[in-house]
C-alpha cells in the first residue's frame, strides 16, 4: 500500500459511482412488480431492497475476483483501462435510466472492459468465444427461461387459486411477493456489489498497490456494499415504472409468479454453472407473467425498445470506453478531459431527467409516458459518444411539450455543449 | 468455443419446475387457508384444510431458506 496515485483514487471513486448507478438501475429487478401490484409502498420496497443488498454484499466474496477473469486478459491492464471501462458503463447506465429502460449493468461493465482493452492492447485482448458463451447466449436465454417459467406459474396460480377468498388472496400474494423480491435483492447484493469489489481490487492490483491474487481489502467490501445500497435506496423510478407498468399490467398473482420465476432462475443459473443476467431474467419473467393471464397483454413496442437497448449495451459501452482509453493515451490532459466529459455528461443527463420527474409519488401512475421522448432518446443513444449528451439535450428539448419550458429549461444543453 | 447446452438445459428445467411447483404449492396453501377462514366465519372449523395450508407454507419457507443458503454458499 505504498502509493495510491491520483489516478488510482479517481478510478476507485468512479468504480463506487458505477456501483451506485448499478444499485438504482437494478432496484427495478427486485421491486418493480412488488411496487406496481401494491404489495409494498414504493419507499418501503426500496428501503428493504437496499438493506438486503447491503447484507448480500457482505455474505460472500467468491464473485469478487471473477468479473474480468476469462473475458479480458488481466496482464497489461492499467488503471487507465479500468477507468475507461467504468466511464462507458456509467454513461450507458445513466442513459438507459433516463429513457427508463432496464438493461444489464454487468453487460455495460463488460462492454466497457472489452472496449477499453481492445483500444489499449488490440483485438487479441478479448476472448471471442467467452464473449459468446458468457454474454450473448445468456442474454438471449435468460428472458426465455424466466418468461416461460413465469407464464406457466401465472397460469397455474390463476387456475388453482380461483376460489381463494379475497382477504386470503390479498394477504397471501403480498407475503409471497415480498419473500421472492427479498431473495432477488439478496442475490443482487452478493453478485453486483462484488463485481465492483472485483473492479476496485483489479485496479489496486493493476496500480501496484496490492499484490496479485490478493483478496479484496475490508474497506473495499464496505464501501462497495454501502454504495450499492445507497443507489438502491435512491430507486431507479423510471425503470421501475417501465418494468412494473410499461411492459404489461400486473395483478398480484402475476407479480408473485414473475418474482418467483426470477428468483428461481437467478439462483439456479448461478448454481448450475450457466450464469444468466438478473435484469434479463426479471424482464423476461414480467413479460411471461403478462402472457400468463387470460386477456393479459405485453406491450411489445416497449419490449422491443428494451431489446434494442440490450443489444446496444455492449457495443455502446465498448465504444465510449474505447474512445476514453484513446483519449487518455495523451497523458494527464486526456485523463482530465475524460473526467470532465464524464462529470459533464452525468450532470447533463440529470438535468434532462428533471424535465419529467419520476419518483416514488408517481411511479405507479397510469399516464403513459410521451413516446416521442423515449424514441428520440433511443435514437440519440446510438449516436457516437462525443455527441450523445448534446444530442440528447437538444432533441429532448425539441420534443418535450410546453409545460416544462420554464426559465430553467434553457440550462440543460449548456453543460453538454461545454463538454 | 464450446457451449454448455447441458448446463443451460438444466437451468431451464430446474427453474421451470421450481417456479411452477412453488407457486402451485403456495396457491394450494392459500386455498386451504381460505377454506378454513370461510368455515370459521360460518361458525365451524376446517382443521384439515388449515393443517394442509400450513404444511404448504412450511415447504415454501423451506424453499426460501434453501435459496438463502444457495446465495451464501
């Protein structure tokens, strides 16, 4: 521990920021159905999820060292590469949150690592086979597996439970949803908080502050757990709304079927050696449960936007990270420029989000979001990173109707333009 | 590149079975509980329905406990 350089410090802080975005991005996985069916009040739900994420972060450190292993060759990884990877992952997480689409934080992180590693060491740094078996195939399989299971479960519970009295039904499905949502939260804490621990540990090793093969230090475990719990408590209300209300209309029976399916898929996949993404499983389970009720519909337009976001996650994060890595080649000036770009983009995205606030008070409201905003923002997402913030800023301004055009309406584009 | 279809297949099978079995079990528990409550309201009792319901819920609780064990292990 002789020296933690300034760069290393920045990397650690950025990793914790990623952890935080990971928390609020993935709250929806555990709690969207619980909130939309009214089983828990929104604030209670996110508080419970946050506590369980924190507990989960301390329960095991097995995942912590595996995040980059096998996918990217660890030799030659510099702190700059990890920093570049985190920049791409954070920006993608924030953009998908802005448009309210669930997407995998792990894919964003992997995409970032791949992009940064390729920019730094060439195509040889990435194992193509591992990419297909660990990333692409699971992304396709997860929603199918979880969706089919949730669909059958919903059918079964409607059929068996048709004579259950109203009081028992309300109480029962409430308890069932809380239990399965709790399991998902706990599993999320053990998996995703540990990914950040793994990244920070990797950065410490790469920066020479830790010996290779060292376990994550205690302060890393504590700070990663706290960061993800805080993010979870903040609540990614936009994504919760999409998953709980946007994809399909859920009744308690369906919410219970979906959460149980998600928990079963996550636990069985991580224990049977074929890891499936939490986000993809949960989204698939919600859609399956939507189809499992007679007359239930899935809004395929929303689902399609989500699938597009899934497909873009890896390449988009990789592209941003690759550019960040190339920029940092120029030395300290590059690092400073990337940092300014990251902070500026985050501020810009946050300002844009204030134009249409979604929080615990209106997360279960029925009013449909303006499709123009989402479609435009999706289009903006595909634009090369340097333009993303600016384009998102201006296009959104153009499509959002009059009510929000108050005095503050002019500010969001300014930081974006400055970057 | 080798895709582990066996692992994927078993994940699919186990998830499907576990989900449907657990949801069915839980629903049966509620059916029993509902019968018992209806009987109580009518002044009688349905001990068998209640016992069966609690057995179902106990099995579900055991499944949750096993889930927590899997997360920790």
